[in-house]
């Protein structure tokens, strides 16, 4: 069974540009989560999808971040326009319905210069 | 709000010695508890979890953790460290209320195993 995959693995962009991160969850997992780790800080929750609906987006830092999960399969996280403080590693995770164990992808390292 | 405390960002342990990583949480109700490990250039891998039932839980790679409600702790141990245990370890909690699945993480412990 394939795990959670994320694309790209690394992205370097300039301040003001737009970047879109993609996450493909484990097949059949209704729950999809985005987290972020800024250097030197703990991993922070961003949002939670159940199928295509946003269950909890309380961790989204501001309206420059837009997450979508059309069709309840893969998800994208767009940052527009990117700021220096958006640099970090963005993790995606998924879990089965009614299960609490979350399975994480390898992350996307975003560097904003 | 829930919070997790992991003291000591870097932990050095000799090969064959006990590995002990401490995790304390702050929560209004006993949460669900998790330990994750991240090996270099990989994603987070679930080591073990506690939801209900037996408070001593065993995980993969010889690790175990004990939930102590009175101490609000969930410390991770392994009797004998192996070189392959060098990685970063994260303690995480989530609210047992249904539908509230988000994880709150500690800052992580980078474990170095000394030959």
C-alpha cells in the first residue's frame, strides 16, 4: 500500500511569488491534515479535511493560505503571495474514518528568499 | 488548549544504554497520546499510541511508553539503544472529543547514539 506522498519535495521561491503544494493521501483515507514546521519550532496544525469538507481550519495563519481538496482525494495548499516567514517544512497526513492514527508524508521543504 | 513539553532538544545516549525521552502534556481531559519518529529525509512514522486501556503500550523497534495520568506524562523508553535509533522523536496529543483530530506536538528530541 502506497503511503502519503507530497510534491514537490523542495521548493525555493522569491517573496511575493505563488507556490502550490500537493498531497496525495493513502487511498481510502477520508481524513487529510496539513501541518507546518518552522525552523526551531514545533510542528503546528494548519487544517483538517474530511473528504472534501474543511472540518477544522483553525491553524491557518492568514488568508494568504488556501487549501483545497476537490473530490475528496488529493489536496493542494497554495501560498499567495509568499512571505519570508512562510519558510518551513509542510507536512501532510491522512487517517481512516474514525481512526486517530495519522500517517505522514515526507514533507515539502519551502524556502522563501 | 493542549500543549506538550519535551525537554532537551538534543539527547545523547550510548549504544546499548537506556533511551528515555520525557513527555508531559497539559490538557483539561486525558488526551490521546502518540510518539512519532522522523529518520533523516523521511516523514514522521508512528512509534506507538495510547487511547484507552492498558497504560503501558508497546510500539515498534522495541520502544514502549507509559501513560501516567497523575503525572500527566507519557515518557518513551527503550532498554538498549541501537545506532539505528538516531532520529528525531516527537510526542503529540489530540483531544478525545470526536471530530477534533488535530495533533499538538512537542518540540522534538534529536537523539544521537554514541558508539
